[in-house]
C-alpha cells in the first residue's frame, strides 16, 4: 500500500504538474507540494512497517512464500503494486484534462461547484465497466455465483452498499473541492484526498479490532504513521494556500 499510494500521489499530481505547469512546480507552492508528498511517503513507509509488524504478531499461513517462491512472489507483487499505482493515478487525469466537459456543463446551466460531476459520470462509468467485467469473468471462472446466496451474507450486501455510496461520494466532494481551489486544484488536492483516505482507513482498522492482540511496538508505529500523514496534510494545505 505504501508503494501504491506513493506512486498514485506522484503520478496523479507531481508528474502532470511538471509536464503541464513546470513553472508552478518550481514556485514556492510547488516546492512545498514536493515537501508534502515526501512527508506523505515517509508516513506511508512507517504505516507499512506497522503492517509488517502486525502480520508477524498474528497467525498467518506463510506456505505460499516458503522457500524459493519468496523472491519470485515479491518481484511479481512489486510489479503489480507499481502498475496499480500508475493506473490508479490516471483517475485524476480526468480532472486535469477534462476541463472541456466541465465547461460544457456550466454552459448548460450547471453551477461551477457541481460541474465536475459531468466529468465524473464519464470517468467513474469507465472505471465501473472495467471492474464489473473482470468481476463477472472471475465469477464464471471460479463458479462462485452461489456464494451470494449463502446464509449470513446480508450484512456484506449492506457493507457493499455503504461502500458504493462513500467511495464515489468522496470523489464528488473532491471534485467540488478542487473547483474551489482554482487552476491548480486537481494537482494540489489529489495527494490530500489520498492521505485522508489512508488515515481514515487506519483509524477504522484500529476501531474495528484489526490491531487487537498486536504488540505495542506495532501499535506505536501505526500511530506514528498516522501522525506523520496528518503532518503531510498540513504541509499540503500550506501549499494550496500559497497557490
């Protein structure tokens, strides 16, 4: 997750900013942005360390990574993490390069703060089609359609429904936020959204007992990681204010 989130932040913010507005990257705001992303990566590294310590304290089945498979699986996993980070960062490219769609929405009567929703309808629908196609493929391949009817699955339908509201809902709020920031909103706001999602995920992990029975050292690392990530939000907030 540290690798994925770090690549997403860099790929969705710093790289397009350096290509489209290199002068902004070298400005005071841009330099503070670089500092904020660096602090973010440090926080992600610390939380990743916490996760490794947690796994050592919990009972896990490590047969798949025994012996000679360990190095091979790590290389494959690293490749997929990098690919996941690069491809996930492309979602923010919709906001960066899709201004014509938002402008058209405004011309048709949409308020500027909600105009990004016209763009989101295209971006999220494309993402949905990719995901649903692969999920259906897996259901057919693994013959697991019947799992949806197993006893006790009702609460999972509820949780999936909540996820279906919260995830795109967060993206909608993000679109509103970057419209208020201005021209650099999509560049500067993206890392902030990523960090907040990571911090909230870790907090919910603690509250739901994910860290129960784990040694104090691992808990200290996760709280330290959260603290550093909050600091990164402050630094990125300064960058946005300077812009």
